[in-house]
């Protein structure tokens, strides 16, 4: 199942049951609904007796639109946000649950990306990858925090706009190449 929640994307949306439910304004209300919705999915897995054999991955495709102020979340200490190739635009939380495989209450800081999800899932279910080349790589060792696990990719390339290469991530280092600069700060 692929479930993409549209509520946290501008324009924000929250069901009437959640409006005014948080102390963080409308964006907080949206997060309350998102939390409830994910809880419903996890409860259904429990009720069907398949929670222990189901991998759940919760993540985002990009950082927040900080130019929308309190309707966008935060990048914490990361530079910039959605619409840029800086950390605040591309580094997002990823929370996974797979009992017996993914360690509980463990924080893993090894780089991997959503492009690596498809080949990782294929590995888990023993499915063949397509004959055509894909960008993602199997990240099961990172997902399960195996001893000695490393990023599935030696390097990540960050493109934006009309296929413009803007940044290269190699381990903990990132090189930003000359490009038209966009800033979301203060907008």
C-alpha cells in the first residue's frame, strides 16, 4: 500500500474533527489528523494480525515550504527548505516499523533516499528488478541497522528544474555547484 497524505501540502486541509485540536495552530491540527490516520493504519494491521510481518515506512518527499510560515513545519537547523537542494530541502525524517527487523527507538544517520525504497522492497519480497537501469539501490542493511552498514550509494546527485545538477553528496560531504540560487528564507 502506498498512502500519500495531501493534508500537509499547501493549501492545508484538516477535517472538522481536528480543527482547533492542537496548540500549534492549523498546521498542528493537520499533524494531529495525520497522526490519527497513521494510527488507523497501524491499528488495522494489528487487527488483521499482520503487523509483525509488515514494514511500515513514514517519510516525506521534501522539506517544508518555509515561505508559508506557520503552515509549513520547520527544517530545524538545516539550511533552506523545499525548492532547494540544500539540507532543508532534501533531508527529511524517515520512520520505519518492522518488528524483528527494524530496531525500536534507534536513530540511524546513514544516508539513503526514497529512490532506494523500491529496490529495498524488491529485496525484501525477493522480486526481480526491472531490466532497465534504475537509480535506487538496496538499502536493507541501513533500514535494519546492520553492523557495518553503509549508504547504498557511493554518491547522490541532486538535480533541480530542467535537469540541472546542483549538488553532489558523497558520504557526509556535499558539494553545491554553481546554479541559479533560490531562497525560501523570508518569503
